[in-house]
C-alpha cells in the first residue's frame, strides 16, 4: 500500500482551490490517473533513447516517486482541459 492515502493526496492537490470553486481532483480515479501518468513520464525519462537501463540505479519505484512528488507539491495536477500533470 502506498502512503500517503488517496484522501491525503486529494487534499494536497485541492489545497489551492477557493471555496465554491470546482476541485481539480474529486475522485480516486483522478489521483490514480495523474500519478500513473507521472510514473510513465519518469520511466520514459529513465529509459529514453540512447540510455541503457543497466546503468541507471533504481532508488525508488516510479509510482512511489510520482506519489511522493504529488504529495510534496513538486508536481501539479491541472484541470482536464489542460495537460493533466505538470512538473514545476
């Protein structure tokens, strides 16, 4: 099980939303999709063209890193009209 929980992640993502506005993330599905997309970005960066996977040390799994980045506010989930994950 990943920590923090999805409810904690939803609170972090929606912390900048003013009262009365629609939350950026309002379901577990949205959190799962955002973290999965970020994990795929991390994997693509690690195994991009010309990179040998054997030379890259695995410190943490991509999904764990994506959840951690989201919880720390290092990435931002944008509304559906825009790109869903933005690295700051």
